[in-house]
C-alpha cells in the first residue's frame, strides 16, 4: 500500500463505526475500484460542510436556522423528547411514537471523561424551558450509569425551571448498556409508550 492510501485509510478508521477492514474497503472502493464515485462524494461533503449546522433550537441537523422538526407547525409544542445524539433522534422518529419536538444533548454527563453540563446542549434547553409551553419532557437516553446520572440532572433542571412539568423516562426492552440508535422501531415505540415518571 502507498503512503497516500494509508493516510486515507487511517483517517477513515477514525470515523464512528469503521474499523480497519471497513476503512480499507471504502478507501479501495473510492480510489481503485470505482474512482468515478470519489468526486461526487467529495462534492457532497463540501456542500454539506457549508450548508449543514446544528438547529439553533434543538441541536438537530439543519440547513438554515431550524431543523425540519422544529419548523413543522404540526408538531406538539408541549412535548419534548431529549436524546443524546442525532442518530437517536432519527431512531425515535422512525418509530413514529413521538409527535412533539426534540432536544439533542450531543453527549452525556461523564466526569471521568471531562464531560460536564457545560459540554452538553443545556443552555439551549434551559432557554426552551423558560420560553416554550412544555408540559412533558421525555428522557430517551440509554440505560447505563452515565445515562441515568444525566437523566437525574436533567430532571432536576427541568423541575427547577418548570415545577409543573411532567418528566418521564422511556421504558426499556433493550439489554443493559444499549442505546437507542440500534433499537428497532417496534422496540422504541414500546419504550416510548411505556414511559414512566423519571423520579421513580
């Protein structure tokens, strides 16, 4: 292999979900087997880099100020579903069980990794709690220790700003430590329909 190829492979390997072999296959595919596909990928990445950003309200992907969910007048403004990452939001959307809005934290509390409230999308959530008619906050995070700690922190934040709000936690039909991204739509729908009070 050449140094240039190896550099591409190493950079691809740093992307989430790609191991050594997957990175190597993608690099070979784009550089050797189907080089005509390389330029459209580069063009699309370049265009997305300048057009796609975080929604100013919820943190989802957006082109412009608001994402498609926040800009949809048919969504329930009284219910917000809080998730860790954008792929979790997409998984919940595929389930069709939530018709309110979302809020993407872009992580979870993890003191051992130096992730505190300031590193999460909390300032925007606090602004929404003050400005929006939120009646229910659905916590749709994973079911490991860090996610539980994050849910507890968010519940306290929500109730401090809006004491009458209902804070619920999704039920789980997932193995301990699993996240939402890889759950099938039926399981997520059941988890959302079986949500419980987050304090219990």
